[in-house]
């Protein structure tokens, strides 16, 4: 699995995950996923997406 495929999965999870995010939050998280330059940034972004 390459980086773009992983980012696509992350954006899918932001859009359709169990969290009740408004449209602005979803868009900001998807932008953060796209702008991640390494695995650490991507991991931290997804951790923020999973916070309650």
C-alpha cells in the first residue's frame, strides 16, 4: 500500500467514521491528511481525528 492509498483511507475514515464531525472539521482534517509529509504527521492527524 502506498502513501496516497493510506491517505485516501484516512480521509474515508474522517468522512464516514463514528465521530460526529461538522463539515468544517472534516474538511480541515482531510486537508491535514493531504499535507502530511511523513508517517508521524499522518499518525498525529488521525489521532486528533479520533479524540472525543
